[in-house]
C-alpha cells in the first residue's frame, strides 16, 4: 500500500504523471477502461463518472486535475 500512497501524493504535488501511473490509480479507484486500443481511453465508474485520457508519455494538467477530483471524491 505504500506505493499507492506515494503515487497519490505525487498526483497532488507534481504537475507531471505518466499515462501508466494514471491508469493504475484510476483502476484502483474502480474505474474501468473502455477503448484501450485507441489513442484515447475513457474510464467509467458509472454513467456519471467518466474520465477521458489521451495516451501519451505525460498527462496534460487538465487530465491530472480530473484525476485529483476523482481522488477527492473517493476520500483522499
């Protein structure tokens, strides 16, 4: 669990995270990836909670903010 806590801390403190890190944290929060073969991956938790991430080396700031919001909603 220490690795997960470090990753959550990194998401809130830095402005750069990788697609792999975002994928790991979103799956941990219960989001299910849809369309993983295309350039965009949409993560769905339910019909209201959707997060779309573009597959690239580092995420853009607006994508990181969406993940931060999902973490806050989950109680982190």
